[in-house]
């Protein structure tokens, strides 16, 4: 699926303040619907909102939504940062700043991996401003009960941050998705170019891990506070964040449901885009 809107034509910047610190945040603003959906990317090197969600934009805009792809501090064209505290809360503060600047009082949040952590942190801090939540491959920290930690995928991700070469990118992506043959050489090269265009982001991520290895706090004890209807989506074959983490979210969030895709890794919204789009749009419309 080729998006009907280009990354360049929808590109915007806004200045926000998070805990008194200024950040220039980059985002893509697509569609003119009255109901806003914020899509939050993961923590992989070179990740952006557009790269993570380009297979999801058109169906949401066609359904009447305004889609906001917000690049968190330290990714894409947003300002760099060395995060010594909670990355989840930093990102949530940036999201609030963007929504405040745009005059959006309430939005639905769709978060993949780190984006799931960010969405949960936003919901906990701003419960009245959340419509519905969709969490894929993330949302609460803490160890898996079944997989060694850090997981195979996270080890490859951290290695790529330290040495951004095509061989390590391919090794990570081979674990990232269930069927890496679906990824083209052009897509691999684009992701590598994204990484290398902002080496400061890569260096700062490593510095952040050194300063605080627990960038994404375990929110399990607070999940019961989330009142928003929540759809949890997981890949059965996720080698970054194991499926039992999704079960923790299901057990903790009172008004939640879980959908598991077979033959799916860490990128459900990309690997199973058509079914994902239909399912999420149906969930949001109810």
C-alpha cells in the first residue's frame, strides 16, 4: 500500500516544554477529521512515525481520522536528548506538549513497542485526555517470565546503536519481523540512511542506557488505573518483547482485550497491515 500523502508534505514542527526543558518536536499531520489518532513509534535506531506506520495512514484518514505521527525526542527530526530518567514519561510529556499546541483535548493513542510504553505513561498522567488505547509489543516494562532478558532482539538493537552497519541492521530485522524476505533492499538502505543521518541520536541513546539501563519502568502495579478501553495486539513470534508481557497488560488493564497474530514478530501493524487496520478501526468506532 502506497500512502496517498507524502512524508514531506505533512511534515510539521512544534516547540514544547517537558519538565521545564525545551524540545523541538517533529510530527506528521495527516487528514482533517475531528477525531485525532496519535501513532507512536518504537525505539529502534532510525525509527520514525512515518517509517513505523506508513501502511496504516491511508485507511485511518479515509475513515475520517486526523492522524498524528509524533517523533519522540531523540528520533527522526526531533531534538536530541540524553535521557537519564524515564523515557516513557519524557515521551508522554512530549505528546502532551504537541496536543496542547494543536488544541487537541482528547485523542486515541496507538503505540508500538516504546510507543506502547509512551501511550501507557500518557494515559496514567492524563486519563481524561485519552479516548482509546492500542498497544502493540509494549506498554509495561519488567522481565518476561519465560524468555531470557534482555531478549535476543533487544541485544541486536543495542548492538546496532553502537555500530550502525548494514550487516547488523539485517541481522536485527531478521529477528524483528517473522518473514524478513518481505523487506526490500531499498527499505533496508532507507532505514540505514535514517540512522546515519542522525548519529547524535544513536550516540545519545547509548549514553542514556549507560546513565539509566531501565529506560522504560515497569508500570504493572499501576495498570489498573487505566480506564480507557484498550486493544492489546501481539505477534506470537515476537523475539523483542515476548507475548507474556501482553498477557500482563491484559491482566492489569480492566477494560482490555488481546489479539495475537500467528506468523508475526514485533511489527504487527506492518506485518499484518490490512487485518490490523480493519481491526483497530472497528475497535475505535465502537
